[in-house]
C-alpha cells in the first residue's frame, strides 16, 4: 500500500514538472566520424551549458535528438532538421511555436565568441517565452 502511495505521489510530481516545462531547446545530432564528432560534441556541450547556466530545468530543457534514431523521424521532418540544427520550441497553453536558431550556433562555430553565443541565444529563448 505504501509503495502504491509513493508511486502515485512520484507520478504526480513528474507530471507537474513536465507540465511546468514550457520551452525545449532541441539539438539535432548526426552520427559522425571521429574528428567531426568531437567538434559536434563540443558545440553541443557549449549550447547545453548556455541553457543550463541561464535557465532552470523546469522552464527550459535541453534535448539531444539523434537523426539516426527512427523514433525521431517525425521531429526531424517537422523542423526540417539536419546535423547541428538547433530549434527552440515553446509550449503556451495549447499552442506550440518554434524558432530555428541554427544561424546563431553556426556563427558561434565559426567565430568561437561565447559571449555573443550566450547573449543572442538567451535573447532568442527569452523572446520565444513571451
């Protein structure tokens, strides 16, 4: 009986946490050769670090989406994603909006300006949450 009660409480808390999550940052990732994979992993780590530094996990969540996973086919088609595509998806009431911020990430990949990445990326996330 106690286990059932604990399970119900845990399920409710997980449900509330999921409901509270309003924004997702989706990072689409391909299976790449070794050198390319290291660069892609580093870029993913930097994007994830910006999200985790500036937002709590209840309002903005970072998610890696593997392009090779057949379960992700619908998301890949929906956002026309390729390797290193980054999309901000915001859920407000019953409405979903998304913004493709791949250009911001691509500029960071070229120029390695972390301050610029953080400033522009955080601004886009905040803008999408309004």
